[in-house]
C-alpha cells in the first residue's frame, strides 16, 4: 500500500505549541494518517500549579478516551515524554495519577496535595483512561474494546496526533509505562508504535522516538506468575511462609500438573476452551490459600482493609473516588456530560469482557523480546510484597526470555541498588533489559516508596 506523502506543515494544527492551548474551550486536532480519529484538549489548572496541565479526549467516532497531561517541572521543552496506563484490565489511570506517581495526590477529603516525588519532576507525562469504558472514557452506543490489540490501535493514533500536532515534541524520546495488566498492554502498545513507524516514514513523517518500555509489577508471563504464587506464599522469598503446611503441600503437588496443562493448552497449541479451563482451575487453586487469610494480595505484609471491589484494599482511594465524583471537579477536568456522576476506579464490565475474550491467555513475552531486538530498552521493576504480579515470576520470565541477549543477561551479576545510601532492592541488567526488585513495596510500588522508582528509571537509563 502506498500513501500520499505529508510534510509537517500539511497538518496545519490550530496551535503549534501545547502551551498555546487555551483553558476556555477545546482545541481540536486531527491527523491525515488516522482518519476517524481526533483529539480535543484544553488547559486545566489543577493538581500542580507549577506546571501547565491539560485534559482531553481522543475521539474515535462515537468512542472517547480521556487523558491527563502534565508538563515536566524540570525542562518541559526538552525532557522526555512518558505515557502511563494502569492495568486491570479496566483500571483507571487516576490511580497512577492521584495515588502513586502523579504531580499531586489526594490523601484526604481536602483535595489534591503537591507530590514532590512525581515522575513529572523529570519528564512530561500522560495518564490515559483506556480502553473504552474505563474511568472517564466512554462509548456513545455501547461500542467495546476487549483485546489489547484493539486498544493498541487507539494508542498509536493518539500518539501520532499528539506528537505531530505539537512541534516541540517531535523526535522527543517516548517511554510507555504501566503496571499490573500493563505488563500485557505495554509490550503490545510498544510493538504497535514501532511497527507504525514504517508507515509514518513511507508517508514522509518522522518516526516516533520510542526509547523504552517500563513495567511495574506486570502480568507479562501469566503461566509463570500463577505458578510463582507457591514461592510467595510457602517459601521465604519475601516474607516468612504464612500459609498452612497442608495447603502448601497441595500447591507443591499441583505445580507440575498446572505447568504442563497450561503450557500445552495455552502455548504449544492454543485452544481457547482448554486454555481457559486450565487457567481458571490453576489460578483458583494457587490463589485460594491467601484468600483464607484476609491478607492483602497486593501487599502481603498487610491485611485487606476495606472492600476490594470498592477500594482495592486501600481505603485512602475512597478520597480519590469522592473527589472525581464531584460535579465541580468533573466540570473543571472537562469530563463529558455523558459520564458525569459517580466515578469508579475499575470498570468490571471491561474486565469481564477482556476475560471472556481470552485476552489474558495469549503470550506477551514474544513482544518484549522483539522490542529488545530492535533497541528499545525494557525496565521491569517489582515490589517484593506483591503476590498478584510478583517478583519471583517476573524475574523468571526475564531470565527465560528467548532473545539475542539471553546469555549476557543471564550471566549478568545480580546486585543491590541503593537510594540515599539505603538498600532499595536488587537488580540485574544487560543489553537493554533491566530487572529490579523494590524492597518493602507492594503492587503499587510508587505509593509506598515515593521517589525510589524515579531514581531507578533514571539510573537504568530509561530517561535522559
């Protein structure tokens, strides 16, 4: 297929600098390579008064994805750009913004508070509610996106519109980051961006400068993750074993059976029905013990405080939910009237839709290997107290990953890393792949450790 060649001038954006976007109305953007897609954005004064902040929607005909953007506190005209997404599937990135790494947090009923250790200290950052149906994102007529491949198409179009309309971001290093189910999202999003670059070059546009992908406590190898629940509950790899011996013996006996069954049904010869049966049986088996203890599976050092479906075992998230549910705040953010009302962190219909579609059953590590082979750096960081997407399973798949740097990475020394002269965890790195544990952290690493991960992404070379 051939494409008409476009130079940057043909895009003719209504403004050429993001800082020129007004706060009184939407600025609409489009792109010749992505018909049917548009972006509307406006300046929004909230969260961090020291930098420009923006909110907007990616409009895909009758589907609409909501996003936040914050300029860097350091040097917004030169610093890198990060796109962040939470996982789920179905989780709103407002958790990442207001609970973890954003420029403000909402720790109480008094609203946003300045967060000095935000990632926008050194980078421009986008938080996106995706896929359709998550957070303030919605569809007018019930359209759905229930696979990561479909979601990736929307992300690629958004990034093209954003980078090509605002000239200051052209050729700027781009980093894709996420946590939890982001361990599947991010490798596929990165691969879609990389593949789209060939089409961009053919059309006379500069490629997007995809520099790294960063995954925190990710679900990237679903089989290895489930099997590593035995190690996390029954051996002292993080905490002393807290599950009764009888249950641990049962899990030990099930390791080989579940490994063989899931590998045969899901990897060797994918069969949706058999793979789903294997996944359901084995995941239920290996999660049953912790569910009997009332421990927080996101942070095994604590009990689950509150109702999981409402607070994710973190009662403080209720303040964020209440803030985002207030009409005055929704109006400030530019939330479309169609989705104003009570806010929810997780769209359970989206979560169910992805599950029914079997999106979680497919291999993701192949995409990580492909990105590494093309020079895209990969950072995997994991809090040591998380069970759900734990450090044992994540380290195992990085060591088993089949790529040209496998031997060098496997032979690389695993050593301690420090922040302010205090041990922060252990790390291994070679040929663009870095794995690191974050001691004392759970699933949402940045919530507890503040600036630790920010130090990590700087030292790992992810950011300039």
